[in-house]
């Protein structure tokens, strides 16, 4: 998956379209990410053991096709490309300005 925790992304579709936030959780198996403060839903907490019930807002995971990575260097929404150097190290680069995205790709 090309989007990792720590990336800045922009929402492309839905009620938060155009808003930007930081990825706080990446779920490669589901192709989903959780973006801090975006795509919120209201969760009702039932009252229990003397605590009153309440409503909290939580982030809902977003399918990665609905978000675009923002390049930290050129500040544009970009397509991420992979660059593999001579030692076999894989890094993610911005296709527009060719700068390496700071969040490392985990080795397998
Ligand atoms: Zn760039």
C-alpha cells in the first residue's frame, strides 16, 4: 500500500471532500486508512455503572481510493511511485518533484 501512517492526505470524495489530514492508522489488508479528525461519525456511549451516556465522534476508516497523498515538498496531491536503489532498499517518491517521502516503507 502506498499510503502509510504519518502521511498527509486529502479527501477526494464524500462530505469531507477537499479537507486534509494526517494518517494515524494504515490498514493495508483492507486498503483503508484512518485520517485524524476526518470522516467522523457519532458514536453513542451507553450509560453504565454510574457514568452518564454520551456521544463521541470517532474517525471512520476511508478506502485509499478516496484519498490522495500530499507531497511534503511540493505540497501537491500526488501519485506515489516507488524507487528501488542498488541495495534493494525501497523508498517512496513523489512523481512530480521526485523527492523522497519521509515515512519509511516497512521491510518485509
Ligand atoms: Zn512533490
